C-alpha cells in the first residue's frame, strides 16, 4: 500500500528542546516536502527536496531544517522550537514534475509550550 | 508566500443541497488540483485539471479550470453527510512540484 508515514503523530514539547519529525515514503518518489497547516492560512510549504541530497526552502523555512540522505526519508528538524511553531505538519511525496501524484501523510500535531 | 483566495471560508448546508466553491489567483497556473481533508487525516486528491476550460467530474464532484487560468471552481451535487471536511484548491504554475494552496473551505452537512 502506498504510504507516507510521519512520526510522531502528536507531540507536546517545551521551548528550545530540539525535536525531529520523521517522514518516510514507500513509493520511490523523488520529490518530498513539508507543509504546516494553520487556521485561516491553508497549507504553507516549509522545505522541499527534489531528490537525494537536494533540498530547498519553501515559503516559511525559518526555524526549520531538513535533510535528505536517503530517497525514502525526509526528516523535519526543529533545532530550538518556539510557540509560534505550534501547528499541524504534513509531509508529502510525489514523482518528480508530477504534482497530481502528491501523497500526504496523516499529519503531526505539534504543540510548543 | 503566495496564496490562493478561496471562498467561501465555510458552508453549513442541508443534506441534498448542491455546493459550490472557488479559488482565484493573481498568477497563471498550469495545473489546478482539488483536495479534501477529513478530521485527523492528510489531504486527499479529488480532481486534477490540466487545461484551461477543462471540466472534469468524479462522481458527484465537478471541477473546472478557468479560461483565464487564474481560477477554478468545485461543485458538489446532492451533498451527503460524509462530504463533511475541509476542501482545498491548489495550483501549480511551473515545471516543479510546488503547490500553492488555498485557505480552505470548511463544509458541514446536516442530515
């Protein structure tokens, strides 16, 4: 079954404590990305990756890092989380240059207190 | 970052009614996509549109790619309770996979 798997699904953490949200896809997709979803703002892209070792900033990259050492994994790193990073995060993957094949993970609810 | 203007923000309707929502952009898009997000889930693709003027159906859902390539609408006919969710439009303007998302339309259907 085609899947994008995120972990953790739910997390409450404290300001400044580094955390990583993992993302893994089993479809051999080249393209992966991270979005955050906030009320009234829809989904905004944080970072994306066109292939292994190729990453680039999306629309709201501040406070986040990513890495793409393997094709299937694309972790999102919050080095020093702040309360304004409380949000619902989605990982997505797709074939290269084929936005209609984008699959989303189930989301990760992150609360920073 | 760029966002699409999606309206209405929310709709509360009776079962059986038809629904219409739309998205507009200041930029031209090559692809328009419509997604549905149910509680606790990620967005799921409903319809993809690739050409200006294209009209595509998926069951009770119909979507159109505007002639100007700057807008799209989604219609749902004879709504049912399981249509409840947030509907997002998304546009892709270039050769990359980057999607620009609308702000979403929350649909509530009363039985």
